């Protein structure tokens, strides 16, 4: 199935690392490193259209005009707590990015998000913002996080996740048709508990070793 609001990052390293992450027997330490490695690759693709401008520089050999990133620093916003795993990988690629956190927990009965923490750099206007969370499941947390960030009128907004499913992508497209999603794979479906099938289980538990 094709999702117009989504880019599946098609790379053998991403595929291979994701398979390792899915395996039940993969340890917490390995899961954590793999999430960082994949996130760096996802970020590479998600940030492909960042604007550059030329400036005069001097190499040891000659002067030249060379491209540098234009505009204000990028802002990466992690949906707590599993979003931290994606953030760590993205920060390896863009160490100067500003960082925000949104705390949302999923009400187990209604599966709707409840905000308990919001700390994001001020003045998002004109800044490129990337919201990240490993699992785009129901999409309710992503929809709420993007709504919250939009209040600060960012220059551009993207969403990066490790795994998505059709239900989450449709939900996101309905509420935020302007936000593009970058992911390593789109899985088959959501189960009745809001978990992605086949998925990889609870990303937060696997990342932090809580279970
Ligand atoms: N959150 C997870 O960690 N895993 C899922 O499959 C769905 C939501």
C-alpha cells in the first residue's frame, strides 16, 4: 500500500538493522545501539531538503564558495520516553540541533494521549522542527504532539519514526496533511491493544529494559 504522506527509507542497512531489532532475543544494549544507528540513517533522509546557502571559505589550497546550512538551528522534539532513542541517533548527525521533549502517556483504556510534560525551545517560528517517536501506532500521540508544536508556528514540521502502520499513517494524514513521515517500514496492522503487528513489541520497554 502507498501512503502519500510517508517515505519508507529504502536501504539494506536500515532493513537489516530493523530485522535485528524486531527479534525477541535481541538484548536491550543491542536494541539501543541499533535504534541509534537506524535513526541516524532516517535523519539523513528526513533532512535531505534542508536549505543551504553558499559562503566564502578558504581551504588550505584555495578560496572557494561552499554550501552551509541556511537559517536557524534545527529543533528535534522527542515524544517521551521512547522518542529519546531516535533523538540520540539524530543528534549524532546534527549535534548542534536544539532539543525539546513532550511527555505524553497513552491512557490504556481509551488509547488517547494525555500530556504531562512540555519543554521545547522557544521561538520555533522559521525553524525546521522534527518530531520523533519510534512507533507510529494509533497515531494519537503523534497527532497531539504535532498539534502542540504547531501552536508555536514552526517554519517546517516533519515526523520521524522507526515503524509505522496504515492506521497511524491515516490518522496523521487526516489531522496533519502537511506533515511528512519518514520511517524504516510500514507494518501490516494495529492490534486491539494498539500494538503494531508484527512490530517489535513495546519500544520503550525494549529500549530501557523495563518489563
Ligand atoms: N508503542 C510501542 O512501543 N509498540 C507498539 O507496537 C505500539 C505502540
